[in-house]
């Protein structure tokens, strides 16, 4: 959710940052955007899929959060 703020170009709300810092998961999966894009009326930013993937990966690495890709 934090990286969606970046995608939309809006500041990250401090409460959202605190929630992200507090969450712990047994496993995080980071999936590459290799499946074909389907405009189903709810999806956005078709041209920025790889940018968003890299942004999420960089955020996880910056925070020292383990993930599987």
C-alpha cells in the first residue's frame, strides 16, 4: 500500500507507514508482472507495472524485509 502512494504521487500518511512497520508475515511473495495486461475496469497504470514491481522490491530491500520472488 505504501508503494501505491508513490505510484499515485501522494505523500505517505504517517499512520500507514507505522502500520507497514508493525506488520510481520511468515512469507512475502513478490510476483513479477509477466502475465498479460487485462483491462478489467479496475486496474490502472498498465505502462508502469515494471516500475511498480521494482519500487516494491526496493522498498522491501530498504526495510530489510525478506521476500521470495
